[in-house]
């Protein structure tokens, strides 16, 4: 992102939102990917708070489809 737009992001989530602002992603996909980035951070950094059933349900309902859209 910094090379293409001379801009940086503080987080993965912010990077998706900025890509939508620049027209690279649709705002819907960017918002959903930003949510997945937050979920990723929870899994990696605060894994003891993860609800396995919730992760499974979210992946099944929308998580996989947004990755395919991306």
C-alpha cells in the first residue's frame, strides 16, 4: 500500500478500509475483511478468549465467502 499510494496503515483492518477509500476494494468487502483482521488478532494475541463455536459459525456464515470475494 505504501508503494502504490504513498500511504501507510496502522493495522491490517485499517489497510482494508484505506484500500476501499482508494477504490481497490468495495466498501462491503473492506469492512468484512477488517472484521476478519480483528478476529485474526483476537485468535493470535488473545486466544484464551476465543469461542470456538462462534469462530466456526462466523466462518461458515460469511467468513469464507468474503475471502472468496476478496
